């Protein structure tokens, strides 16, 4: 009978640790870009550059903040291109997200126009790219990040709470898209004019962008995201620690 002791788990090699950190860095970069983009375009543009809040994020292409808008979308596109998933479907999602982000950045919306009624093919390509971009981000939040597949599983503290954040982010993105779709397709012109006074599309796009950024920051295990996860986990921790009565 063999007397050899079972082999102990060896630490990850340096190259594996480097790859893990690279993936976390890409996730954090995508999330931080999404958090900062609406802030710089909206409040900072208004306070520092005296740019009125635009009808939508895409309209900032035609302002002094064009380089910020284009550069941020190109950066997100490049990050998604560099991001490799666990299977072919996730890789295709990243590639589609990359192409759509670059489409939003490089094919500008026609100035002063309704996203549904463009005067050029370039404008229609922008609107199509924007819809595909948000759909791919929702797919990450709803299907790729919270996957229970053993192939995709990543051990992290408080996994149920993290999955709740991912799925909530995906639902918020889809609800924002439904709200924007209702505005664009269903509202009569008078109601559209009223909603435009309050920059409805701008705030819905901001909400969707922050929802996807929250999911990526949580997946990237940033400090603030981990603190939020810890707070969400407090009730379940209290319930599990509650003494049982005989």
C-alpha cells in the first residue's frame, strides 16, 4: 500500500497570476470609462465648458467634448477586443461589442436630429451601433458574468450578491432600452417635445451606461464594488449566524 501523501495544491504560476490581473485590469478599465464618460460629458461639460446638457450622449460629438466622447468609446471598444471570454459565444459577444462601440464613436449621429430619422447613412449606422452596443452589454450582465457553468465559474466572496448585481445591471440596461424605444417609436411629437425639455434620452443613456459600468467594476473586484457587495451580504450573514433554537 502506497504511503505517499496526497499532493498539496500548488500556487498559481507567475504567468497565470499575471493573466488574472490583466483580465481584472481590463474589466476595471471598461467600468471606470463607463462611470466617468457621462460625468465628463454632462456636469463637467456644463460647468467647465459652458455646454448645455445635450439631447443624448451621442450629440456631444458635435461639441467641444467630441474627443472625450470618441476617445472613450474607442477605448471601450479596444478593451472589449482584448477581452477573451471562456467560450466562443462570449468571445463573439466581446467582438460584437467592440465593433458596435467603434461604430458609435466613428459614425456620428446627424446634428440636431432624432435618432430614428437621420439624414445620412452614417447617422443610421450610428443608431444601429448604439442599439447593438447596449444589447451586448446587457448580455454580459445577464448571461456571461453570473454564469454557473463550471467552465466560467470564478470563485469570489459573496457570489450570490455579485450575481444579483450583475443581473440587476442587465435588467436596468434592458429597461432603459425599453424606455428609450417607447420614447422613439410610440410617443407623439408633442410628448417628445416635452420629454426633450428634460433631456430624457440623455438620462436614460446615462442610467444604462452606469448599469453596465457597475457590472464590470464588480466583476473586476474594485474596492468600492467589493464594499457594496459586502454591504449587500450583511443580511444573509446575519441570518446564517443566527443561533437556532432547539
